[in-house]
């Protein structure tokens, strides 16, 4: 083969390898409603996980972009974490500690930051989040997958 053909092949291999490495960092988080037939008062537009993947022993932030057509005066957020289909963690938070209450009708972002223990096993996890009002009525319920890794592949700047 000629030198030009080798250079072209090397360039193509490098492009595919780079795309393969960067693809996990550019994928969006796929959010699913717990019950597809339920009409929830709080609609979730998306979830941002920082960092993604989550690094064990380091703080992770979950930003949930949502909207509601009604004001919410109080409630709670129930978070359940599953590992290989087994619930490994459950916590409940006052909605007004996660957001400023009352939550006005319109768009809002529910943000929760938590440091995961250094002994957390790496792998794929599923998080289920349920938002309930002060009468224990379900306002929304979503689930999404996320990954936990040993350490960051990208150095902090």
C-alpha cells in the first residue's frame, strides 16, 4: 500500500476511535414515566447528571427540568435507587427543601446533590423519583438509568 492509503486508513480509524470514546459523554439521559397511562401534574422535560458518569466517593448532581400547570405549596420527593433490579437505597426529602415553596405554575428545576460513598460498586443503576403533594397524591413519577465509575476519565480543569 502507498503511504497516502495508510494515512487515510489511520485517519479513519482515529475518527471512529474518537467517536467511540466521546459517544458516552454526549448521550442524553433517557427519562421514562413510571406509569405511561397516568396524567401527571408535573411534566418532566429532562434530567442532567453531573458528572456523567457519576464518580463514586464524589458529589453528583441530578438536575430535573420540569413544569407544572398548578402551584404546589408543599410535598415530598421520594428517591429510590436500584442496582441490578434490587432496591439498594431509599430516601425522602421535603419538596420545599429541594425547591422554594410555593412552586409557581410554569417551569422549574429540581436539583439534588449527594456524595456517594467510596465503597459504592461501579455499574449501571436505575433511579426512580416520585413527587407527591401534601395530600400524598402523586404529582409525577419518573425513572432513568445512570452509571457509577471508579474514577473520572477526564481530568478536572
